[in-house]
């Protein structure tokens, strides 16, 4: 069963990785130029928001998440079924540097996946679903919406974007390498993890307005939408 789930996970993950890498690499252009990043967003967005493709990506995302959760449950079940004596009074056997590095990298991959699973629903609601409801013309959306949220809540959103971006980039790169069965030298994916953190931290700083001035002509639009979103969320909580 696990092998079938792994196959579903790999196919769905490979499909999503293409979209995710295009999305994040476009954002990363903001390190060099905000205008380039905006152009990349407006160029790629019509593809993954196409009326025919977007539902497919949504189903693929749900499938990937469910397959991943099922594999987590299977791993825990197998772990519990092992002989208890293996964990009683015995020290863990130290592996070779290659094994230690490989285990660290797959742990990072899984934790990145858990991070994405935790945040992705809220992210999709804020940047896709609610704008469809609130905006007369959702096509006006650009990166200045991200910048406005970061400037409005500077102690939360810059960190949030860096964490979410790092998790997405590493999870996609590591997963793609596994699907393509790329043979990498020991520790390469560890450096990919560090690189993902560096790139997405710089990206978050750029998008948050820390690296250079940003034109916020559309700020009134985002202010109104954000207030409406907070109000709608509050009304939902109050019933």
C-alpha cells in the first residue's frame, strides 16, 4: 500500500512542483527588481489560474496532501508495531556521515511539507479566494498586495513569507530530485536547504520594502480588502 501511495505522492508532487517553482522563482526576481517580479507573476499567473487548469491543480494538491498524510499514518503504525525491546535501554546506532546527511535532508523535506500543509489553506484563501469575492476585477492583483500586508504587519508577514517560501522551495526541489532520481553528492541537498532559506529570506525582505522603495499606488485597494477580510473573519467567528 505504501508503494502505491508513494507513487501517487510522487506524481502529484511533480505536477505541483512545476507550478510552485515557477511561482517562487518569479517572486525571487524581486531581489534584483520588483518590476521583474511583478512581470513574472503576471506572465505565469494566467497559466495556473486558467479555468481548466486551476481545478486540476486544486485536486492534485488535495491528492498530494491526503497521500502524504496516509503515508505518515502508515509510518507511525509500523513504528509502533516494532519490537519494544529495540527502544528500551539501547542507544541509537550512529550512521555514516552519508546516512546522517540523508536522514537530515528527508526530515527537512517532511517538516517543510508539514509547514506548507499548516499554512496553505489560509494562503489560498487570502490571495485567491477572498480577492475573487471582494474585487470587481481580480486581475488588478499584483505583488503590492503582499507588500502592503508586510508593511501593515511588519513583525509577522515578512517572517511568514520567508518561512512559507523556504518550505515551498526546499520541498519542491528535494521532491523533484527524488522523483527524477538525481544522484547528488553527500550534503548537496543540505546546502539546497540553506540556499532556499537565504533566497526566500532576501525575497521576503525585498517584497516587504526593506531593500528599496516600492510604489504603493494600489495601497487603498489592499487596505479596503484587508479590512473587509478581517471583518468577514470576525463575523464568521461570531457566527
